[in-house]
C-alpha cells in the first residue's frame, strides 16, 4: 500500500472508517503503523489489535460480517482463501483464535489479538499508543508507538522484520518496555502464557470434527490451524530468547502452588 505522502487508499480508508464508526476499540500495528510514524515500509494489509472485551469483540464481529470476509490460507495464492458465511463471526468465535488473516471487500485486514512481544495485546499497546492520522487515509485512530511496533518486529524476527530493522539501524534484541521488560522472568512468563494459549487452541481445534463437512466447520478448523502456526512461531522465538523450552524449575517458580482444599 501507499506511504504517508501518497494519495488516499480508499480500501484502507473504508475499513478503518467502518471500525471507527462501529466504536470498535483497537490499536493499529504492523506496516500501516510504521507508515503512520513516517517510516518507509511496504504493506498490502491493515494490522489491528482489538480490545478483547466481549462487547468490543461483538461490535467487531458485526462489522466483519458486513465485509464479505474470506479467511486467507496462503498470501501468495488469494484464490485459495476460504469464503466465510455472512453470519460467521461472533465475539466467542473471534476469541477462539489469536490471529485472523482476512480478505475483505475492501482489502486485507489482519486481526492479531496477542502480537509478538505483547501477550496481553490491546491493554499493553494502548498505554503508549498515540492518536494519529493513518498513512494514506483521512482517518485518525490509536496507533501503536514506534517503539512498540519495532519491539514486536524484533520479537517476531521474521525475514521482513529483520530487513526493516536493519534498514533503520535498529536491528538487535527486543528492547524493554514498561509492560514487557526484556528480562529472563519476563521471557519465562511469556512462554508460560504462550504454552497455555497453545493448549487452549489445541483443545478448541480438537472439537472440530475431521473431515469438515460444512463451510463453517472448514473455516473454524482453518482458523485454529493458522492460530496454532502463529503461536508455534511465537513460542520458537521465546524459547530462543529463553535458551530453550521452559524448564521444570522455571515452571515451579512461575506457577502458583496448589492450594489444599
């Protein structure tokens, strides 16, 4: 998509306006956030982290059900996207996965409930977010701070993230933030939370029968599979920072002792 000085991107404008007019609480992250901070970055989607409160997810679901959404399977092959029923999304459905990569009638929209480096999602990011006009739009929304976006990219450690960080001269380990200090206990806590989220996703995925016989079940299974892929990538990055998987000693120090009944 275009940079901040470029003409209005009507698709991006329409998506953001729909979210704002429905009073959906979210923080803009990813490439569009970098562009909105004046950084050079190529992206074709909008990445947002919504507030996970049930009422907010319900408002978000209502918007998504009007956007002719398809679930993206492979970014290189848009024809493989799975079309979703117009009543597919509810608050509970959205809460069942941490990542939703969607193609809509107005462009690509990625929902990331727990971005890399920010396991609590919206509540962490909103603390330092700024009200900014989004690049290539006339819309002002809460945009994650530049430090937070770059911290997330360091934590994700994908090839495109490293390329950007090297370009701006800020390649290196994740920097500490107020909510995510780069300390051993913080990494261990992140791992423990990530392990728990993975088990929740595995349990939810197991409830979807194989093979799936309806479009709704196929979409649910795919959403869980994509969510598991994303959490596996996050765990791999955290385990690298931790020097390996969470040890029994770390678990004992982090998990509360069992209380006798």
